[in-house]
């Protein structure tokens, strides 16, 4: 997950629900659901399809099987441009996987701790960004809608007046607005859309994220009371030093979530 994945975009007109619940309560309960999902997510393997493009170049398409091996993920390439790997390439990817498993088996305690700490640091950073949205935005219930078969509350999210970002990454929240669809029965996020509506500078004048930056997150249930992402799409409109184009597009889809067998806890956990 990326640091922007929390935010929301585009207003549209909807009829208000007959008995409108408190939007703060909806958000708070959805945060509890996300906390639970977050703790369980490392127990699942899945397939990830990445479509990436930088500087308006032709996109690259890669599909991976994402495995948890002894405390951190490993991406095993399974397709390029939506074509399965050749027999020879599959053999090579299998060899790489065996080498990585052997490498992790033979790590010292220090090496293992360092590898897992790096992964956990990334998770904590993204999680902190999720939680920061509660302080950064004002939420307003604007209606109800059925999304992918789920009855949802729809909340508008706007930057809270006087909000002070805690660090460089949360600074982008001050320039974003969006919309959040929350499942009415499980308080899970079904869809999140977000956009940058005013330029946000980073590192002083060196880098700037501008209008045109947009994010989409969609989630779905994969087990009882567990929802995980099925799509994350981000288009970044950015520049460096005022004239270098740093724009990029990243569209990721996820499927085939499978719980990792307990019998494999030593290596595939």
C-alpha cells in the first residue's frame, strides 16, 4: 500500500439517507475495521498485476505472485504484458525463489531482524498515514449508494481548517479532497477517491505535486470480516525544480488472496 491510499475525490449529488448517522462515528468505526484488516493482511498471499508508466512513456505490465517468506514479502514474476512466462523463464523464477528461501534460512539474527524491520517500517508509515486522515479531514455524510453490491454511506472529505501536517508525507493531505464509500454493515472501505486540488511543495521549492494527481482505492471481502484491496490506482502530476516532469501512473490490481498455511509458518508466513 502507498502513502496516499487514504484519501478521496469528486463530489456528486445524492439523496440523503432517511436517518443519517454521525459521520464521525462512521469514520471512527471504519478505522477500527481497517486496524483489524491491517493486522491480518500479512497472513495472505495474492496475485498482483502492476501497470506502470513514467514521464508519459509506454506502460510496463508485470504480474507477480506475492508470498510472505519468513516475515517479509517476496514477489515471484509470473507474467509479462499479460502473457505467462515461457517454460524457461518459469524455471528461472522458480530457481530465484529457492535461492531466496535458502538465503533467508541462512540469515543471521541481525540480518533477519534488519530485513523484517524494513518491511515493518514501510507498513507502519502507510498505517500512520491512514490514521492521520482522521485529523486532517472534515467528513460530511452526503448520501448513500450501492457499490459492487454493497450498501454504502458516502462521505465527502475536505481538509480541516487549521490542520498542520506532522511530516513531509502528510503534507499532501492539506491539498487534497475526496470521497469515501463505507459499507453500512461492516464499516469497511469499499471505495476511496482522492485528488489534489492545489499544488503542494516538498523539500522547499525542489519538488511539487500538483492538480491532476488522483488516487483510487477499491476493496472487497476475502474472508469473514476481512477486506483487502482489489485495486489501487495513482496518477501523480509532479515536477522537480520547476521544470523536470516527474509525472507517473501506477495501476495495481489484486486477486487470488489465499491464507498462508500454518504448517508453513517457518518460511511462508
